[in-house]
C-alpha cells in the first residue's frame, strides 16, 4: 500500500513525501519513503550521529523520516507498546519502544532492522526492513508515517496529522490499520 503524507498545518509544503509499506509476515514490515524537494537546498543533517540506533537521541531535530508501528489485538487496544523507527538522509537510524508516550520508553535491546538510503540534490529515498520486537504483540498492524524536514522553518508531514497547532506523532488514536495477518 502507499500514500502521500500530508503537511501539518496550513499552506503548501516545500516537500512531497510518499510512504509505501508491506507487511511481509506477522513480525516483518518493509517501508519505503520517497521525499522530493520542490526547491534545491541541502538536506539538513549532522554527521555527529552514527550507525547505532541506540545512540542517536535527538536525531529527529534534523531531517528524518519515521514510522511508528503498533500491533493490536483489537481496534480499540490503543495502549499497546509501539516501535518508533527513524532514519536520516545520512542513513543514521534511531529506534525506541514507547510504552507511554513521552513518559515510558526504552531502546529495543536487539532490534533487527536494515535501512538503506539513496540521496541526491532533490530526492531522498529511505527504506526500512524491520522485524518487530517481541514486546510489540498483537494480530493487527497499525501505524503512522511521518517526516520532519528543514532547519528553519521546520515542516512536519504525517499520514494522519493531528489537528492541534503543534504536530504530535505520539498519537496511537491516529495510527491507521496497515495490515492484518
């Protein structure tokens, strides 16, 4: 399946972001983001971040694409833990398991995730292949796809944006069904 992400707030964004996803199996998901800039400017990143997903706290302050993945036993099971994964244009990953948004979270111990990035002046393609950790349990896959882009002003994109003034990606009530196995 695929969809274009919507810009949070009003106005036309400087970017166009498309996400596509496939649930390969009950535990495996493959996600591709394609980001196109309307104007030529450099991608916003920082080489201080490395290749270890556990050590890249704050990566979201730079250009990233993100997927939040939650397995539920039912549509109303909003309190299940979910996996947050990110990657930058420099192929720097980040991952957390969120138990309670902004309060209880930790880095997954042994996350099986591959990321691949293709980058040029106006286009950025990022691919994730991830096996959901054992802490993420259920029979139905829900998720949200997001992008944080630019260094002033920042633009935020979401598969299903929240309506409040500030973007809030940690809203399981806005996650959409991605597949059922």
